[in-house]
């Protein structure tokens, strides 16, 4: 598919390719395996492309999760205000005001200050808004790619402080506290770890319900399902997770609750490819340096996380090259972009069978946190094209 798309382009090739069929398969798998109480929201931060947002709407996901006014604008191109939830620390008064004016009915608050600020804005607009209080749990998942809780964090209210601060939030006018948001980790590949996380979250909610003698009907578990970027053969067992979650809800007496999953990476991670042309190959002190048209300005994730994404080299015929230029042949190389910084790293110590100038380096699993996570203004290179296809 990449080769066919590349053949239709002219000039230096540097683009993203997103396969909507892969997203469709993920949504269908979630529907087939997760309990009926689970409501899937697309975490827009993973990939804010308006075409992907529109596809999520067509697929019938319950809504979309945003974390800024910019994402709000993009979300509103396909979703209505009541289908959007607003999360993230440090929401400005202007963003909260815009969210309520856009008709959002559920906002997650991450501190007493934020709850107070939202209460005043809602009152000025004559609104009552449903809120989830985010809690930074006292537990974490050691094996996760990224921790989102359990340590000193800017996210939410520490579990040790929630019983002290929650009464003040419950007393604020124009707010209706309907539940909690507890998100401990991202990038989890072992379904048993996410089940254990859910069990601990349910115990925390039960404890708070007993303490405050009231029910909280909504529980947001965040996301957390990972993608096997390192090619270790680890894949999240969605069916086993769904069965385990159903059993857990029944045993905890929570079958009547609404569970929210904010999924981004899991839905779009493997739908995307970053395709960039090899402009030069040179030997520097015994190591082959492969220089591509796009670098960390277009695909920053490998450098930011210090990992190599899977890479495929597509050979292209008809490329003119002078005598004496080198190629890559069954060796480890450094792949970088055109930026004037040694931090411009796309892959380090990566084994390639063969590569020549003019070939295409195809970085796989690039659908999440690709272009939007990158330092696109640096050196002012043209942005890569983003192409949406449906492989089926």
C-alpha cells in the first residue's frame, strides 16, 4: 500500500499514511469483548487529524476526550458538546468557559482550585455541570511504559488527600460530582495488570462511597492498553481482559456503574506509517549515517522515548546516484533527519538488510503521537502530508 501511494507522489517523499481499516478493526474488537457498561471515548491527543476524528464518529464511539481548547475545536467538527469530556491539568478559565458554552456536560477536575474555578464560571453562565474528580492513586503499575499515577504527580488529587478535600468540592454550587477518574499508567501489554488496576480503583471508589454515604455512578479508568513498539511479540489480550472485567464488576457489585475508557494509542497506534525518503548515506568513523527528508521535526516519538520503531526499507528503482556513494548492506546504522542538531534521531543502532539513497524508510506503528508530538516549527521545513486510506 505504501509503495502504491508513493508512486502517485512527485518530488521528495515525506508523508504519513493512516489506514482507517485498522481503526475500524480495533473498535469492532472492543465492542465484541468489553462489558456493556464500558463506554469508549477516543483520546484525541493520540492523533488529532480531523479525518480520524470523523472516522471515530462514523464508527459510533461514545464520545471524544480532549485536553485543550485547540482539541475542542477539532472535536467539534464531528462530535457535539455533550459527547465531549474535558480532562487534563491546568485548564485555563477561558478554556472552561468555552467548554461550557460549547455544551459540554462533563468536565474532569484535578484540584480544589480547578473545581472552584469551574463552579464560578458555571454559575455565571447559569449552568450546572457534571464533574469527575481525578485521583492520583497510591498505587502504580511498574511494568507500564509510562506512569500516570502513584508518584508525586501534577495529575489529580493524591489518594491520601481526597477524603480531606472532597467535602469542599461536594459543597461547591453548580457542580454535580458524579464519579472519579483514576488513571495509573499507559502502555500496558499484560491484561492482568490492568485488571489489577481496575480492582484497586473499584476498592477506592467503594471506600469513598462508604465514607461519604453516597453513590458515584461513573468511573473513568483512563486508557492504558499498550502497543508492542519493540516487537517482542506481546499483544494485549482484549478478550481475556473483557471477561475478567465482567467478573470483577459482578464481584464488586458495580454492574450498574458507567465505566469510561479513554483510548488513543490502542485505537490508532498501528494504523499509521511515517514514510520518508533517504536523501543521503555516508560513513562516519565506521558507522553508516542514513539521512532522511523528515526527522524529529516530523516524527519525534522514537527520540523522546529512546526506542526504535519497526522500520521497513522500500527500494525504489530509477534513482540516479553518482559512482562512489555508499549503501547499507546487512549492518547496524544510525537514522536521522535533516535538522541541524545531533538530537535529530529516528533510529539508533538499527540493523538493516539493505538500503540505498532514494529508498523509502517506513516507520511502522506511527499512528499515535507522531506528527502532533513533534517539533514541527524547528527549522521551518514543510509539513509532511497526511494521507488517509481504507485498505479494505
